[in-house]
């Protein structure tokens, strides 16, 4: 019989969990959407779940009283529904789910939550601001792929934004059987005739089926599993360190800042 991972809520049981004074919960949020022609629809969910599991296990081994919540596998994909079988929650739906989860944590007297985001379209900062005045749970948000820009630069020549070198490399490390690299297109995008959009100071919710050819942004041809492993490990290390820090610090009127 394999060892029960008490930090994983989906795997542990009441008899074990009621004996553990969990201090911090980790909630991974992914997405279900097309990822070029070569990566699975669940890429974002697979990756963020793997990062969360590895980071929680590492933090647990360092003494953190952390509990990993089940991954939310659908995110905000309103502008990518032009590709078949993309699934999407509206931002207001995601906010309500977060409210409900935070309410459960309050009920169970668990004071801290790390929201670990795995999808660029889940722009959750505005939702965090709305939650801020309505809960005593201390919520921290992390987009997992952003935590180590030096590792990003060191491992990838052209990381890409969506199903490019970085995401493809990570998936090749996690589950190469789900990667069909020979199917991929080059991830080219179409230019806008609006100057502000091209220069980056004007913004739209990009209609992905018009902006891209087959949903990819960035060429995955240089991807390999070794790059993915190195990058993932560096991100996991930093996220685990954050979990340990959050666990160790008592909540007071200054949290998460130093007083004085």
C-alpha cells in the first residue's frame, strides 16, 4: 500500500485530516482550451496541478502545515471560444467559486490561501481586490510560470505565450505521451492595424481565433523535456519557499509585512 499524502485533500481521509492543524491551503486553477495542434486541452490544468503537488510536498517535508485543494480545471476563456471544445467560466463565475471556497476555509478556521494560477487568461488580481474586504482569510496569488524569470531566460530561446517552447517543454517533461510535436504549427500571430495594440499600450480581449492560426502563440520546435524539467524545478522551489514562509508567519495586524 502506498503512503497516504496527508497534504493532498483528495487523497487523505477524515480520520487523518482531523488530526492535522492545517495552516495554509493551496488552490490550483487551470483551464480547458486548445493549445496549438500538439498539446492537450488540459495543458494548463495538468501543469498547475503538477507544480502545486511538487511545491506542497516539498513544503510539507520542510514542516509546513499545508493542504492542497482539488484543481479547478476550467478558467476564463471567453475570448478563445472560437476554437472547438474550449470551455469557459465567466470572470463573475470564477469570483463566486473563490468566494465559496474562501467561505469554506473560514468555516474550517483555515487562515491562509495561496491561489496558484496556471492560465494567462485567468487575470485574477481584480477578483482578489474584490475579495479583500470581505474575508479574514489572507489570500496570495501566484501565476506559477512567472516566479523565476531568470530560469525562463536561461532555459528557453523563445518561450512563447501559448503552447510555445516553454509550455511544450514542460508538458514533454510531465507527460511526453500527450505531446504530438509533429502536428504543431509555428504559432504565428496576425498583426493589428491599431498602432496602440501593436506597441502594447492599448489593450483588447484578443479574439484568439482571429489573432492566431491554430491557437498557438510561439514556435515550439526547440522544446524538449530537459528544458521543461529544469524550469519547472526552479519554479517549484520558489513556490515551496513561499508556502513555508506563509505557514511560519503568524497573522497579526501587519501581516504580511514587518512591523515597525
